[in-house]
C-alpha cells in the first residue's frame, strides 16, 4: 500500500510536534530508509522516512531497526551536516505526496544555515533528497541520471526541481462549487475525485464515496443535481475537518485477520474489520510490521538464494554429464570386443585398411561385424587404441559413479537450504544459514570487526490438540540440535520422505494419540518443499533409530524401522495449533 496525499496530511499533522525539536541521532537501516531521533517536548521521537517503491511512507514510529555494521555514505553525510540541528518547519505542498522538512544547523564556519530534506512518495520514483540553503542537491538516496530520466536529474550539485506538477486542485482550499464542478464529469465518482484533486488514491476515494453513498462504485451520470450538491457539501465539510486536524486513524483487516490498509478516517465497513488507532504512526507500525520483515528477509536472503541457485545450476549440469558417462557401458564393451577381435585376426589384417569384416565369437551364435580401422595404424596399434579408449571410459565411469553420488548429496543439501531460507522468521535464523554456507565453502566469510556471537536460535514449539509438545526445526542447525541433542531416545522423529524439509520431534510420554501424530505430520509436510502438494509422504520412527553418518552435511541423517503417513498440509490447520513462546 503506497501512502497517498491525504494519509500524508494526517501524518504531517502529527509531525508538527517535532517542530523546534533537535536532531540527536540519524540512522540508515536500509538503503531506502532513514530514521531520525528527534528530541522535542521533553521526550524522544523516532521519525521514519522511507522511499521504498511499495512501502514508501513518512511516520512517527515506535519500532526498532537493525543497522548495518558500517553506516552508508548518505547517512554519514546527513550526520555531519544535520546532527544537532533544529527542525523549523514540516510542510506538505498542495496535499501532494511530497514533504519538505526544513532544518536549521551550523555549517563548517559555525554559521546557522537552512537545509532541507525532501521526501518524494511517488511509487517506483520515490526518493529522499538533501538540499543546501540554495536548494542545490547535496545528495539523495537514489541518483537519477540522464539515461534514467529525461524530465529531471537528481544528482549532487544539480539544482533541485520538484516533480512535474499535475493539473489538479488542492481539496483543502476547494469550495462546494469546485467539488460540484468535478462531479459534472462522466464515469465513476471516485475516479473523478482522483483526477481532479490532489491527495486521493483510488482506494481512498472509494472509501470516501462509500461513507456517503453506502456503495463504492457510484456513477456520476446516474446522480441527479440534488445528490451531486449533497455530495459536494459532504466533501467540503470532510476536507474542512481534515484542515482542522480532525483525523480518525484506522487499520483495516481482511477476514483472515491480515492488515490490508490504513485510512486517516473511519471507513464505512463492518466494525470487526476496522481497528481505530491513537495515531497514524501506531496504525502504520502495525500495518508495515510484517511487510517490513518480509522485505528485509527478501533482501538479506536474496544474495544467499542467488548463490545457492547458481551452485545448483552447476550441480545439475555436472550430474547430467556423469549420468551420460554412466549410460555409455554398452559402447565401452563394444570397444573392448572390437579390440579383442582385431588382435585375434591380426594375421589377416594389414596397415592401410579402413574397415574389416570380422566374426564376433562373443555372440551366440557368432555373427559377422564390420570393425572400423585407422588406415595409418597397424592392426596391433588399432587394437591398442581401442583398449585405451575402453580403459579411459571405464575410469570415467568409476569416477562418474562416485561424483554422481556426491553431486546428488550436494543437490539435496542445497535444495534443503533454499527451503530453509523460505522458513526463516528471525534475523538470527537467517544469519545461522549464512554462517553454515560460509563453513561449507559456498560463501566467502565477511571481514567484520567485533562481530557479535549469535545465540543458537530456537525451533518452533507448538502444542498439539491433545496437549503434547511438538518441535519443528527451521534450518539445519536447529534440525541437528533438535534431533541429535534435544530429543530423547523414545521421542518420535518425523521428516518428509526424500523431500527437503524440517525435522519434527514429538515429546513421547507414552502412547502418541493418532490426532497428535497427524498434526505433527501436518507440520512436517507444511515446513517442507512440498507444502503446496497433496498426499505428502512423512516418515516417522523413534529418535533412537535416527543416526547421522560420519562426514554428513548439516541437517542430514539416516533412519530405519520407519512408518509413513500421507498427508495434505493446509495453512489453516497449521495456524490453528497453539504456538508456545519459549
């Protein structure tokens, strides 16, 4: 959900508490995200500026963010120029998706100068710019050169030009007549409002129409003049209330309980889907909490995923070569037979012959075959040439058998790591996978000073419907710790058969109820590569029958005396289980 001008207006109203505040800290946790700590009104406030194409926003936040070991250059520049500065104004021109934050700070000579942060929330063109007192770009989060845009440049040293203005009205300054004139057009009312006035996304405009008419898809051509005047009056009064700072921040959920939108007013929807919030900052924090986590994981895991996929591609190609070598056994035997026949008939063959019909006495009954010869070689040399090709092929086959098995094991391991990346929910779990890939030689180690030592992450712990404890590993380190160190010999161990996935342990205090067994199998199938499949085979046995072979890769085990459950995993069934916070 991208922030529209009306939502930004509600945020700007809250940001006025920062005016005259002092900037105490500047952080850049992500390339497109800045976090300012501002001391104002006797307390600290965290101002978040984000220019992400999909999650771009400005807000006051209570969330904490993990910073990179080395601050980016843009962050270092802002710290040098703005730390200790005072915010003197926060302005949103024309109710557009544009924000000017003017800051008074000292320059290199100790004189006070006005500098400006500009936040542009324009979808994929979103940006954060830093201007000096002459409105010259000092730097910005994303540079835009001539090859990227023919409209304007965003580069250090260039005069800042705001995004091209649209032919729209500011609804905060509009009168009833202006709204009435816009409604004289043809088409959907919400589209007419979006086309004629700043600050309205199509979704927000639909909700405003829904509040007035009880239906979102209202056609202007079906409204009589009296209805249009009534709607114009309603819009005028609504925007006057916004002008006076009367907002009702609301978080909207879908039927499954997932946040889907934030509005600065209470939408005309069922109350159970709407959650009134104290502020836009509170609503936006809750809305973006999961989205930011997913985006952060996507970025941090993208490089590992790319390395794993590239390595897998090479493994697939190597395996194809080895399997081709293994398929050449009949051809190899033909080389040996032809060499033997040439030696047996050497007395009848001469140098210069290109082919010879020979009786193949290895067949029953013997049959004549045509053997190709190199006319430059003697019969004995022709035979030796075939024997060498035969021996070379046999050696290649022996090597292919060994290498093929190793490559299949590596493919199984790497496919499992891709599955593990999808199951990560915490930064520590992602870092454990990275460290494992470093130990296995797939990723170069990072040269970090004073790198904090990670505590082992914990597996997922749930209670079955029968009240038994079930544990699910989400990466190889968790799987090894869970199976080889945590589980007791009589506990039940589960894993999808020949499919990358999690190790699952059921604490066994006697007989395991059938329902618990199926719920654990559901978890094993859901936290595997086959979570979207039906009839997933899940093997299970007592933990004492699970062993880790010497030299096996992390997360890999062998097991015996197992039985199998076939189950179709569903997200609803998994979410219905009680998660235990260890």
